[in-house]
């Protein structure tokens, strides 16, 4: 093979490789489609607030505070305390609420009135309600 033929094949292979690479780049750029608004990610859900607190029975032994009902008056949002009296209410909409604690045989206590703001009262930094102490109800016979 002459030098001319070798140079032709050498340039030809390089040229062919460049054309193939260019075609591949063009194909890849054309195949990436723009997303329509329908394909876009759904909007993030509405931010929600969090409350945490403690409700205790006045006459209970340590660890005996399980099951006190704590709720936001006039709503269906509620929680029950654990054995240490701790509770958390999550995913609450913004608004003004009255926190109430109750248990059968004990006086119902209005714990706190709160203006919940989901930007302030997050999972990491919830609204911390005052501690509620439930006293035994006096039963008249």
C-alpha cells in the first residue's frame, strides 16, 4: 500500500469516527425532550404544623400517665399520651386552636391556646404546649 493510500485510510477512519461521534451527539440532544407542564412534579403539599407537650395525672406513679386524650377543641385532631405523659400532634393546618386534655375520672384541662404557623412550628421545632396536670374529679354521692 502506498503512502497516499495509507493516509487516505487513516484520515478516512478518523473522519468516519468524527462523523459518527457528531451524529451520536446530535441524536442524544434531540432525544432529550422538554417536559410539558403535565409532566412536571406535582406541587409540594401544603405545609403542616406540629405540637408536642406533656399531660400528667396528679395522682399517678411515674410511668402511669398512658392514654390521656389531648385534642384541639372543635376539630378531630387528637393524640394520646405515652406512659410518661408525652404526646405529639402532627400534620396540623395553620390556625388558632385550644388544646384540651381529658381522662375519665379527672377534671378536663384547657392546656393552651395557640396560633399555629407551619413555617414556625415544624417537625424539628414544634409548638411546645404547657404541661397539663389533671386532678381527680370530686364525685358527689
